[in-house]
C-alpha cells in the first residue's frame, strides 16, 4: 500500500458518538468470531457494495497487463484487466470488464477500480486510482493509452448491463490542484483517488495522493472540502470514508511507509469546518464504515509496519462507548475494503493485493465474512 512512482503513480493497492474519543485505547480480542470465505480467485479485490438484489459486489483492480514500461522504481505494466464482479453462491461473475489496471509484472498489488459505492437510486460508482497527467508525454495513442486517458482518476458510473461511463475527472482535478500547491506536501504533484461514498445528490471521494476529501456534484464539478495533514513521517494517505448518523463524514487513513504502527487516525469532517481527529492509535487503515450495530469498523492492511514481511492485518470494531475489539487478527491478511451486513456481520477483501491465480498453494484474493 506504499506509494510507487514510475510510469504511473499509484497508492495500492480505505458513527456516531456524542463526544470525540481519541488516544490509544486498548484492544481486546473477540471471544469467537466466525470467519467464512465467501469467494476466492479474485484479482486484487478492493471495495465492496451491496447490489439491489442483495448480491455482494466487489471491485477487482485486475492483473495489470502485458504492455510494460521500465522506470527508476521498477517496471510498470498496463492493461484493461480490471473488473466489477457479482458474487452469488460463492461464484464470481465479472459483469463489468475492460477497466484499466496498472501494476508490476505478475499483477500483484495492481491498481484500477478501487472504491465502490451503491447509491439508493440504484446507481453504482467506482473510482479509478491515478491521474492522466502521469502518462508519459509522447506516449503513442494506442487503444490502451486512450483507455488510460479516459479512465485514470475518473469517477465511473457502472451499469448493470456491463457498461460504464466516466462522470468526473477527480484525479485530473486533484493532480492539477496539487501541482499548484507544491508547498503543502513534498510529494506533490500527486493524485490517487481511492475511496468513494455515493449519497443522494452528492458523491464524496478521498484521494490518497493529494490527501484531500473531494465532493462531486450532480454536474460532475469537483470541489475540495478538506485537506488532511501528514503524520510525523511520510504521508497521510486517506483511503476510506462513511457518513455517520450525525451527518458528519468519517475518514480513515493508511499513512505512508515509515510511520510506526498506531500512527493512523480516523478524521471527523463537517463540511465547511477543519477536520478533527476522532479516533487515533490505529494502523494502516484501508477500509472503514459503520455496522448494523452502530459500531465503527476499520480494516487494517497490516498490523505491523507497512511493507513488512508479516502480512497479518486485522478488523477493529469500535463500539459506541469507545471499546475496541479485534475481530480478525491471525485470520485476516493484507486486508482492504469494508461492508456491513444487515445481520451484524461484516465483509472484508482479504489478501487484497494478490491475484486470483494460486502458485504453489499460495492464497488468492478473496472476500471473507466475519460474524462476531
């Protein structure tokens, strides 16, 4: 989940209480959560949503592609292997295909469609990581490069018939904004829109590159609502968001490589006001949201330092009284995404930076269900 720079910049590949609760609160383990694999063989699974028919939908960031470009940080491969998939009875049906995918040779950790959100009016939205400005100048106008121009950084509306339509150039807007404000962050210009929340007449996007919270209006106009400050080391990298019963937005952050475990926070954002820290002492957040019980959940990509050899992640439930419970440590790995079930269960994209092809018995990208 670190930021890579090469031919394309990417960040791989995430309520309500009366008073603010911050500080490192002790985490207790759940007595006996049940963890069930819902589907396997997924290609870099990320955001999750419920469809109108109750089916589980997952954004798969794909397996990159065969057009590879060497760069100072390694080789970057490009393709159109990203997809949106419906999971029914453990079977994966890729009903939207042809979305861009960017990653290393082999496809592990590729980015493409990441965030996913279903709106009450029956429309489904995904956000494509990146920005068209990072395409090398003078790149030949092939169908693949055209697809990159059309999709990188776009908020995309997905049709049930498999079609998709770009509706707002969030990455392009954020990259241009960051380029005009180089004094804010030494890593600017950068843009990696990552998490999306579609509500009524407004869609919200968090950008893990520009460290902003964006609002997309009905006309596709993009407005920056908030800027998240960096922690002690490296970047803030906001990745996920949800709206609380109080109407405020709650944003979780991954934090860039080099930050110690416990450096991540959850921000509370009231439009028009400066973000405030609502929860702290968390680690490498990639997914978040409210559950049916009113608790707030965060998915931790890794519980140790970002990029370390240990793949162990976790899911933390923060109850309305502030108590924290670990639901998945030891059974959750390189996790991403979050989706609340109506029965109190939660769904997570597990092994979220792996492809759907197993080598020598290795795990594949999957979606799991956790029942506390």
